[in-house]
């Protein structure tokens, strides 16, 4: 079980996955999530889950609202879980 999680939003999660795989890092292939991201996870040496994601901007989650925030759900570009 992971000790914690850090989520990093990147421009192209598939390209990052390919780059890491070419460097010898083993991680599951990126996949589409129902919450509007394409992502993959891996564990760092200390057991923390690192999640890399690219927002799918056509998903309603990423539609700006009138609350003054940039995103409808109030999340920024890095979230800690």
C-alpha cells in the first residue's frame, strides 16, 4: 500500500511514459480516467505513489465556472492525497 501520493500534471503523459520506459522504468501503460485525465502511476523507492496525468480538457471537470477559480472543481495543478 502506498505511503502517500503526489499528482503531477504534464503536457503529454504518453510521451513521458515512453521516455521513462526507454530509461528502464517499469510502469503500467497510461489509461483514460472517467474524471477527465489520462494517467499512470508508479511507486518511488520510499513507497510513495507518483501519479502523472494529462488533463482531457474536453471533459466537464476542466470547464471554468463562475466561482473565481480556474477550474470547476477547485483543484490546482498539483494535488496531494
